[in-house]
C-alpha cells in the first residue's frame, strides 16, 4: 500500500520559515519524481516544486528563491524548506510522487500552512 505522509505544516508569521517533510512508503522511492503542490481555498492546485530521481529541481515562479526542495533516497523522504513566507503562501500543501513509465501518481493527504500578516 502506497503512503505519502506530510508533516511540518502550521501557523507562522510573514517573513518566517517552515519545513515540510513527506515520508513515502510502498513505492521504489528513488525512481520517482517527487513534488510539492499547494491549493488555496477556491483556487486550483498549483506546482510549488519538484525534484527528479536525478535531483533536478523545478520551482513555481512565486516561490523561486524562497523555497528549496530536497530528497533523501536512503530515508524515502522529500523536504520543502520554506523561507520568507508570505500570506499568499497560505494553502494546503500536498506531497506528490509520479513516474512516467508506467504512468503512476500518488498524493498525500495534505498539510495546512497558514501565514499571518
């Protein structure tokens, strides 16, 4: 059974930092592109950051320079370090694991991040 379990969300003041973690089980972690997406109330789910099996990273425009994604294949975890947080970063953050061949995708249950002004 595949499980992606996020942790580390919470309430923080603008300008502060949070660190999200996602622990994966039931998949061959090192073969998957891992990612973080977020969804604010009434909005679509948007890309935050992804990291490939080869550790290439990609970021959404709104978080470039502030967020950093990393992975630890030995621990089956992916981490999102979020700095200089803004109120507009408030959303539910979801962990994602995806693979192209065969096409497979899994989602975590989400963790709430709230940034107060």
